[in-house]
């Protein structure tokens, strides 16, 4: 078996060298192509909350999610999973939530990641749990309690 492998390697090597000529080859010139910049609409999707973008790579787990609606008030927890790096998700939400008008209150990074955001009438807690080759994402949304 080892002799066959050595012979095959030698034949391929000699065939490759035989095709080389002493003449210089023409240089291929590659022109830089500027790709159109990705917009948030290209990379995000929205589920039950129109101001909370979710990366397209994340897929909702409906059996692990819960949504409560009463009148025009909505709250709950949406659960997602996908092959996205936890650090990337953390950075994504820091930028995209700000773009949606959310204010970052605090965050925890590494291990289990958490971000807390608020708006005038609601709060959002984002929890990111790293898995072996993916991440789990939980988005908790609740109205703010009014002061008595």
C-alpha cells in the first residue's frame, strides 16, 4: 500500500513538473471589487417585536418561546439557536439595539453573556449562551412598571 502511495505521489510530482515551462507566465491582474455594504435589513429579521432585530443566522425555537399579548402590550421570551459565535452576537446586539432606539443599561461578557436595554415604556434582556458549535439566544421583553 505504501509503495502504491509513493508511486502515485511521484507520478503526480513528475506530471506537474513536466507541465512547467521555462517561459514566464502572464501576471493576472485582479481588480478590487467593492461589494455593496450590507444593511441591517440584509442581516436582520424581526419576529414579534418590530424594534428588536435578530440575526438571520438565528432560528426561532417556538416550543421554547412564550409570548403574552394584552391589548397593545406584548411581552415574553423568544428563544433562538444558530451557528453564530457568542462574541459576534454580543457585538451585534450592542450596535443594532442602539440603532433601534434602545439604551444599553449594562452587560455581562464571557461565560453566559447578558445585555440589558430599555426604552421609555419597556425593557429588554438578551441572554446568549455559548454551545459547542452554536449559540442559544434568549430575548426577554417586558413593559416597564409604572411608579405608584
